[in-house]
């Protein structure tokens, strides 16, 4: 039985499925250009459209690729704690604040932060 040679992947982003003439290729190329900059990026879209996949693509092609990608599911944080989680708090700022705590925004300095 003949052996098949391995085929090199042609998809530049394995988690984003597209064909050779897909309009997504333009978006993927745009992500590569954006990732080379220091721009802050806002990705919007309906649930399930791949926002996090594109955020990951931007991260992997950026200068921050060797650092963590921090993803925060804001919907899972109670509204009353969201401000404290994102921006931090000092000891005694509210009931239960037994110690000071840096927020996720401060902790994510120099890395890629995804707020979902």
C-alpha cells in the first residue's frame, strides 16, 4: 500500500475554517496588519461568530505572542463585583474587602486582555 506524504496546512489560522476564496482571508490578512501595530482593538459580533478566535489570532501574531492571553468572561462575574474585579480595590473599600487587590486590568499590563 503506498504511503501518503504529509500535506502542509494551507489554513493560516487552524481555528478559523475557510476556503481558498473565502472573504475571511481578507479579515485574516487585516488581523496580521493590525497585530503588527500597538493599536487597541475592539472586536464585536454576535455570539458564536469567532470573536475570541480572532482575538487569539491577533495575539499570536503580535509582539505579545510570548506572553499570556488573559480572557475574562465578564458575564460570569456578578455585576456588583465587576468594577472591583476589573479595577481592583483597597482594603476596607466594601464589606468583605479584607485586603487590597489589583484588578485584572492592572494585572494584564503588557499582555493581551480579552473582555468577553
